[in-house]
């Protein structure tokens, strides 16, 4: 393996055919910006952000349903902080708090257990969004609810799976030559999940960690393997070919494959998960939350998410749309492409 | 949102299915149940749950293998 110095000069001096590399993990988007990776690359290596931030791809129908639930007299919505400011079709959860919406923020979904036990007469709904990385945590939560017979907690799910949306991206207009595969998704699924897409589209996928050095090595491997349909695991301390089979089994026990609606992309067949019918008493009405209405019609999140434009090309970027006044979901989360670009330049 | 951090397990409370994990000096409780782990393991924690054991051996094996491939390619 070349040492880091050699890799850095290779990437800066690269003068071959242009290569367009997409990252599909919001944490990679943040790490690339934080480490100033783009400035270390030749102009022939372009990095594009894809739909890797779960908050950004949650459709407005989901936010509207959360607001509805949080306004029911005996129900509190429990969520990660990021979701609070995401616009629904009319307002965000935070705005709804002004008219009585009951919302509680937590660090871990498991925190809802203590909250629910302390208030047995109230109902709690966890806003369960995420990719393959977080789905096992929701499976563990359901397992605990079942085993401890806790009946005042439900989940409103908007769970997404990566391979199906990668298929959409590969057949879309973004002309991607290579993918930085999401490291923590692969911890659960194994690097194998990207093999079908790699082979079908003759594109390299490199599973990457999140340090600057990891990302530089990953980009180097992608450039070296341009045109090759293969998956390389550059995060072997935690990622294996098969993934975490114990977590996968727990996910299978509680969730079934389903279609899912992605903000900016639409309905993607088989790209999500729903709670299995036998556990439907824990589901707060997650199926069919499909419509996606923009709060601001000029927001271009759909094109940003598909890698068709960069955030600066949106007419609202940095003007009416900024982290203090987000017009689209990509400006809300620190993992969103627009937020990252606005905050880190 | 897929952020995960690496820490070291200091102790385990099997009854509560919790582990106390050290992240560079701060101790945080993490839920067990998604991976087989023991005290002293380095682990990856995501959303308050232990997601995977970190394997230094696998990393080292991989570096050795990558070096081998690189040397062979250069010699060829
Ligand atoms: S800058 Fe704001 S309005 Fe424009 S695409 Fe990004 S989030 Fe949407």
C-alpha cells in the first residue's frame, strides 16, 4: 500500500480522465468538508454528495404525520434533534411546538423506555428514521418493548436501504464513475451489499472509514480501480464481507422489506423497511407516507440529493435559505449537503 | 446520522444489558444485544448501542495483504 504522502501527491497531480465520485453517507459528507479533502484533489477528481443523510430524504408526509401525532392530547413524539427543524408541507415539528405539539429529544432510541415507564398513562412515539446502520437499534428497541411488555410506545418508521437507491442513482443523470460506500451501513450489512451494483454498472465501490486518511486512501483506490466492477473494503477493522449477522437477524425478526418514499427522488421499490404485521401494534401508521410537498417551491433539494447540482446552484442557497432559516431538508442537518457547504465552505 | 464512535468496554451489567464504555476519558452507558462483546473489547457505538466489536487483527491483516498486492503489482 502506498504511504500517505505518495497518495496525497498522486491525488493532487492526477491528470487522467475525469472521475466523478459520489459519497452516499452524510457522515462522509461532513468528514470530507471537515478535513478539507476537496482542496487536496486534482480538478479531474470531482466529489459529489448523494442521498446519504436520512433527515434529508424524509418526505414531508412523514413530518406532517409526526406533527399530527404530537398534537394528540396524550401523545409525545420522541426524536433525535436533527428532525425538529425539517420542513413538513406546512411547518416543522419545532414550529408546531408553538401550537402545543409535544416533542422530546433524546440521544438514543433506547432512552424512550425509561421515559415511557415513568409516565405509564401517556403514549410515546419514536420518530424512527435511518438507514441500515440504525435499523438494528430500532429492532433492539422493539425486542425490549416486547420482552418487557411495554405497551405505551410505538414507532413511526421511515427506514431506508441503500442498494435500491444506488440503482436509481446509477441509472440517473449524475454520471457517477465510483462510489465511496457508507462505512457504518456496511458494518451491519457487510460489504457484499454493493456487489450487485458494482458488477451491473462496472463501477468500483470502496467501503470507507471517516478519518481524513481513510478518505484519501479510499479516493486513491477508487481512482486506481475506475471502470472495475468491484467492492473493496477499506474499513476492515469493523466491516466484514458478511456484516453483523446477529444484528441482521434481529432486523429480519421485526422488519420486512417494503417500498419507501425518498424526498427528492420519489417512491423507490424495495428501498425501505416496515414493522412486520405481527408486531403492528407497535407501528404508529408508517405505511403509505409518500407525498412530498415542498414548503418553498424554489428549493432544489431534489436535484442536490441526486447529485445533479451542487448546493450553490440552488437560487435560495445562502440567501433566504440558511441553517437559521432552512427552506429544505438539506440545510437542516449537519450531514446535509447544503448545510455542510454553508457552514464549512 | 450514521455516526458511530469507538470506545473501550470498562464494565458490563448483564442484568440491564448495559455496558459502561470509555470514550477518551468520558464514560457512557451503551446498550448491548447487537454484538457479542466482553470487558476490554474496543467497540463501535451508534445511537447508544454497541454495533460491532473493533478488530485490530483484521485491520493489520488487511494492511499486510494490501502491501503484498502492491509489491506484486510493482514487481510485475
Ligand atoms: S439551499 Fe436550501 S432551498 Fe436550496 S436545495 Fe439546499 S436546502 Fe433546498
